[in-house]
């Protein structure tokens, strides 16, 4: 009689499931689960500041915490439809800071992806996020395919009253009032141009409402749209930036930018007179 044996199969599991596991999310985010509400606050406010600063608008941000949601709204130009579509594509990282070396707030391109996954990871069944912008409400439900063990994301688009800026609401069951409110207030200390409004209204908690006006609405910091210092790059990082620019053009079937246009983005190399002077010096030395 032949002894029973096990015929093992080679199973393949999608790595996208890493976004639905508490352990893997902790690894990606760098913070323990109890700190996740603070991470949600930081990432949403950072995005709001980036959006308004890029548009040259003094930021006015509203933070509200209800029984079911953490919501952050801003007065920027609003999140584009294609950006929302990129957020729910878990096969790629998406960031306008990717490959650039600069003093910006982050360049990983996965912050909003992890935020969509956090409520599901806590609930184990479903997590809901609503992104409202440019007259459209994107209702995003995050769940897990139990067979494929990969995220199942459903987005339903509806009409929204939000025409200016972006309002993002993340479903959240937990309560961390003290640290949350302190970190929210801290933003006004390091962003003089920020007008911040906060409302905390959850059952079992004292209602909190306050507003801090900007101390200097004309205050300006370095922006990602400002020319980059060439001294921030070494050879490897410059090569990566060049490669990303070429790939960007190829993906869109467009012509690559000229070297002159590329160099113009670096601080100190954008002046026509400076480039002309450099050209004359090269010609004088017999250089091409």
C-alpha cells in the first residue's frame, strides 16, 4: 500500500496585501498603530499645505473630527481626477517629488495609499475614505479579496459641493484627543501663513472648537516649484532625475525636453545672460 504524500503547489500571493496588514503598514509608515490617527493628521495637513503653497495661496485649513471621520479641508486648487485614480493604483508609487532632491515634506508617494488602508486594517472588513474636489466626491471603499489576498478597492463618484480645494474624510474609530489637538496647533507655530480651524466633536468627549489666524499671510518658504540647487545632487541622483524625465516623456508619447530646458530648472543656471556668458567662455577656450 502506497503511503499518503503531500503534493505541494507553488502559490503566488500578491504583495499588494502588505497594505492590508497592520505589521506591514507599521513597517511602511514607521509608527505604531496607536499613532496612526496622528499620521493621518500629519499627512493630510502636509498635502493641504503643499497644494496651497504650490498655487501661491495663503493656506486656510479646517480640521474636524466627528464620531466617525477625521476630515481635513483646504482652500487650494483641488485634487485632480487623475491624481485620485493614481492613489488607488497600488502597483505604483506616485509623487511629484519623486527623483527630486529638495527640502520638501516627503517623496515616497505612498502616504495616501497607506491612509486608505489604515481604517480597513483596524476594522478587518472595510475602510471608507471620501475625497471631495472640483465638484466630485470620490467615495473609496477599501476591503480585501479573501481568495487573492489583495486589496479590493471600489470608487464611486458623486456630485459634491466642494468646488474649491480638497476635503478628505477618513473613517476612524479610535480616540487620541490630546496629542491630536497639540500636533494640529503646532502647525501654526512653524507656518506663519497658515489659518487653522479645528473642531473636535465626538461622543464622550468635550466639544473643542478653535481658530488660529495667520500671523503673516505673506510669509513664504521654499516651494517645490522653485528652481533646484544643483549642489543638492550627486552623480547618481542626477542620473535618476534625467532617467525619470525621459521615462515621463516616453510614457506620454511626447518629445523629451531639451538639455537647455532641463538645466533651466536649476537655481543659478536659469539666466539667459549667464548661459550666454558660459557659452562665450567655452568658445574662447575652444570648447564645443
